[in-house]
């Protein structure tokens, strides 16, 4: 359906509905359909192309990606926080690549930016839900461009589509009660540095940050699920808040019905995935998180992590699950509570 027809359809189908109970969930289901495999592919074919040079933090490809994201957020109708800039710019220092193979790594200092866009809430707008994905990747090494289609091109384009679904809902009169904050993080591959900067310099107070839904690698199928590909790994959902965990399961029960795999949902798991993406910087601050993840594959951190290997149907389903969970958390009467102690490292 064309965008125009889709919009027309929603206006007529849901004009008389009210924002509670069953109807609210039906409305939610319908707007999830704006998250679309075709659009995800369109965005990813830009960001994971050689022109974006592997999106390395501080480099030209990362800046190009930041501009693309800001432009797309604007098009969608997701505004910059405080109506000023989509960019949270700062300086980062990290150990650079050992390009000459001398065994020494020099300290690199760069200017870089997180890209932040919001859909402002209504009566509970002071409270925010952060949905995030890192848009940086490994750059170019020698003649190899590390396009990172899955890591984390997949999460980055999911972010754009989820923002679009919330924007369309708001335009039709079904905006979220709490504010949704979309953050495309830089510096993740250098050690979760973009999210580290954000939690020390938050755009919205951390006390008002209800949860973080972080999407990092959601476009592939791992070995363990080759036969039944309808899955996503859920990590961290029950570590701080029983309610967040329950809402994610409810969202999945209502729509999507993916197999939620909790295999890695264990801080003691030897892979330590719970500590390995941007959500951890929120969890550290006692903010409930969910990390959505497809598991590792043979192309992980290799120049073969390319777009033609992405399963866009599964990417669409996983992105929709994040949207539905965010919708339920955003529209609940009461803010979800933190009722558990953080796991010790
Ligand atoms: Zn990643």
C-alpha cells in the first residue's frame, strides 16, 4: 500500500476508537504495520553501502550517516530534543587502530555525535522511554569496507521505522502518553562510548528515564535457529523490572508471536552479552533495559557482514516487537517499577 493510502486507511479505520484497553491494543497493532521490510531495506541499502565507509567513529562515513539519520528523522516528523539539534556532539578518546602493525596503539581523539530524535508524549511527557541502536561500525581496514549491515545497521534502520510508526500514530491522534526518545549511538565499537557519554550528559534526566530498549543486531539468523527462524534473543528484561519483562511478553503475545529465546539472559553467561552493548550503561544506572539480539554469526565483525545476508522479514518482526513493547510501556497508567536488585558483575 502506498503511504498515502495507508494513512487514509488508518484515519478511517480508527477515528472512532478510544485509547483504552482492547481498542488501544488494536490501534497499536495497526500502527506497527508502518514498520515495513521494504522501507528497512531502503534505509539499510544507504547506510550499509560502501559510500558510508563502515561508519567508523569520528570518520567521514560516521558523519555522513549522522546527517542521513537526522534528515530521515526530520522527514518522518520526529523532532530534535528541545527543537534545537539532532546532534549531541562531543569529543572522544580511544585507542586507535594499529595500522602499521607495530604492536603499539596510539590514542585517537575525535569529535563525534549521538543522533537524538523524539516523539513527545502527552499527559506524562516528562517521563521518557529511550529506544536505541548504535550506528557506528568498524570503518575501512586496508581495502576492506566493514559495512556492518547487521552490526548495527539493522538496529539503526529499525530505529527509523519505529520512529515513523510512532509519528504516524501521533498524527492520527494516538500519540504516546510518555515521550519516546530515539538515540542512534556513536562510539559503541570503541567501547560503548556514545552511550557512556549520554548517561553522564543525559538530554532527559535519568530519574525520568523509564527504560531503555536497545537493538543491536536483529537482521540475521544464527546457527541455533536455522530450522525455526522466528525468534529473537531477549537479554536483561527481567533483571531490574518484573513489569518490563511482562510487558515485552504481552506485546509479543498480542502481535508477532516470536520465539523469545532467553538463553543469553544471564549475567554469568560466558559470552557476557548483557555487558556488551549500549543498554548496559543504562542498566548500570538502575534503569530497566531490554537488549534485542539475533546472536552471533560467521560474519560478525568481518567485512562480509553485508546487506544481501539480511533477513528483512525477521528484521521487520523484531522491530515491530520493540515498537509494541515501547507502546505498552509508554501508555500504561503507572510507570513500571524497579523491583529487583541489579546483578553483581
Ligand atoms: Zn553492535
